[in-house]
């Protein structure tokens, strides 16, 4: 039997039925990813397997470095096949790492290649995959069609022109709705006045406003938020170490802003209070437009300063942080709730120690207006593997309503990541099937099958409002 067979991860007859009859055929709503809008707009084609499989994949780079592979084969200038061969030499050493599952699943689903990845099979895999990549259906849009991806939400800075999104929206036969997501992290990087001032100047240019003062800065952010909305955006996103729990008044925030604009050093406490003020401001904007806010909390980034200085951010030198999360997060959500301005919100934790804190936090702010208004998000980054997916599902089930969960996302820069939805769906069905066979859930296929279909697709379709209005162009 092949390693990736039709019942992969499905360890009971009931699990197999749930997956094959319900989950397997659901479309995909990928509401958070880091795909390049430009790649999607120009319907990018890939020259070889290294380009589509290894480019930008810091998961693989970390494993290769751990296996003693030099940087030239990760982010460096080695020839594509040499990089691919270095990866194939690494794969047999990734047993019990999710990369082993993902890599074989991706080869099977995209290329129909069944063999185990190793140096001995590298040339065979390389030749066959490259032969298929030359076909028309292996372009970016071909891949989206193949995996029935209905919606893709990219992650975009407020200063982005959204030209690629507009190009996609202008194509009447494009197979997928590709929408931007408003991610204003750089608006809060006030501890680095040089970078902050350069970004503020670009924000002024793109908004047509004046960011020399705090009031104008807020007006510019609002203008860009409006612009994103006009171009289809229905979500915002924040990548934070922890949610700010102290909030500068507008007067105090203006003074801190003026210090940074003058090139003066801003203290850590001032930066935190400034960020708190902006998080309230963006929360109100999201609530006014009926958006969903995403909070990705807990990443300790850029740990290896020498490597980050050489290679840049997002190259595989981040890890799980251990900040206290609950109290400041509660203050933030409560502040917006007390104003009647708390939008739909998804909380993602990177530290598994926070699973139950986040799973219980969302119950404090459900207001009956929307089923699952506050969401405990799917396993993210280091937690999007089997054990952590099960942990997240268990915590949510024990403390909230799994039936209202909006399900999986790719959170990926790679078009080869869509089998992660299949991976999640198999794990979900395996858990529920086991519970049914053990008498922990009723042996009612229609009841449990409805939960599976909702978590895999229907909840996300109902929750985000993607289908109510088409984006305008301009």
C-alpha cells in the first residue's frame, strides 16, 4: 500500500465515511494566506519543482539547516536541482515532523507521485514533476481550479496599491475570488523611528493625506481602510507578540507620534501604549465596516540576528514566545465591547500553553448577534500539525462550540500548500469518527456529518460575508 493512500490518517470505518462522504468534496475558503497577489494576477508558471516547492518555504529551510545543509542550498545561489536534491536528502530525516506528511501528500495530490522521497528517488520525482509543470493546468489559476479554491485572502500592507487585486477582479473568468487583507503592523513599529518615518511618508503618498501629525496619520489609515474595503477586503490582521492592554489617549498618542516623527527614541512603554491606541482605532474601523479582525499572537521573531541581518525576515529564524497573553487580551476585547465596537474576531495562539486561555476567552464576548462571533482560530505556524490541530479542536470543543468553528487556512506562501486543508479534514474526521465508535458521540451520521461540512466549508462561507457584494475596481 502507498504511504499516502485513500484512508491516510483515518483509523476507523466511521472516520473514513465522514471524510469520503462529507469532508473530501467540500470547496476551500482560504481566508488567511501569504500568497503573492502578483503571482496570481499574472497566472504565474513555475520553471521547475524547486521553484514552486522550495522558494520562500522557511519550514523546509529550517529542517535542511538542522540536517547540516548549507545556506547556499536553502536561500542561496545553488542550482535548482542541487537545492531539490538537498531537500530530498533531508526528507528521510524528517520522520514524525509534519513536513514528512505534507511533502508526500503534496507530491501525491499535485503530481500523482507515490514513491517515498529520498536521494534515490530524487531524479525520478524531479523529471516527472517538471514534465507536469510544463502543462497549462499547472499555472497559478490551474492550481486554484484543481483544488476548488473559492476564496483566497492575501495579507497586505495598508500602503499596497492593490493593483494586482484589481487586475484579478477585472478578469471575468478568474476561478477564485482573491481579496486583500488589511495588515497595519508597520503602523505600530514606532520603536524604530527611521523605518516608521519612511513608512509614514509612503502612507501619505498612497493616501493623498498628510502624516506629519497624528490626526492626519489616523485619517490616512482610515482612507486606506476604506480603499481596501472598496477593493473587496473583509478582514484585517495583526501579528503581535501580545495584544496591548494599555491604551494611550489620543493626546498622549499624538505626543508619542511626534517624538518618533522627529527621530527621537520612543520608550518601550510608550510604544506599547501607542500600539494600544491604534489597536482600538483599527478595531473601531473593522466594526464600522462589519469586517473580521484576526489577532496572531505569540511569535518570537528574528532570534538569530546575524542570519536575519544577512537573509532578512521570514527566512526561518522565528519561534514560539512565552508572553502572558490573557489579561491584556481581555482588556483589549473588553474595551471595544464596552464601546459597542467589537468586530467579529479570530484569536490565534502560537504557544500551545495558551490553548485553554484563548478557548475560554472567546466565550466572554459572544453577544448573540452572530454565531461564533469570537473564534479560537485553527492551529497556526508551529501548531498546524496533527498533534496541535487535535489539541486546538479539543480545547475548543471542551470550552466552546466546535460546530461554529470556521475551520482551516493555509497561512502559506506556497501554491503547493492546499493539501493542508485535506490534512486538517482527515484529522477532524478521525477524531469525530473515533468518538462515535467509542460512544462519546451519538452514532448519528447526519448529525455529525453536518458538523463536519460546516467546519470544513459552510461556517466560513456564512461568517465572513465574502459573497454579499462584489469588490469594486479603483
